[in-house]
């Protein structure tokens, strides 16, 4: 969980006093896992959905989002 390690001792102390509250707080924190980030999502209809970073790349390259998505789809094949 993001943010737990820097406050480890704090959470241990609080957990001894009120375990349910601390567990509730920790489970609400974002869960980070793995090192692979899925960047391109293909819809059931086969259309590529760009994420924010991919939209920025398309704009920097001077391509429309549709053209960039088409290029990504070609690379995936």
C-alpha cells in the first residue's frame, strides 16, 4: 500500500490501540502492485482506447488520436 512504509512505526502503535480503525485506513490507501502498466486498452469492438499519456504523445507527434490509435493497433498485431 502506498504511504504505509514511511509511517510504519506510527501505524504499529495505533494498531495496538485501535486495530479496526487502522486496518480501515490502510485498506483505503492505493494498492501498488507489479511493474507492468497496461497502457493500451482495446474495446470489445476492436477499437483502441488511448490513455492520457498516449493522447499527449499523439499531440506531440502531430497525429490525431484516431491515427495514433490505429498505429498502436498495427503494432499490437
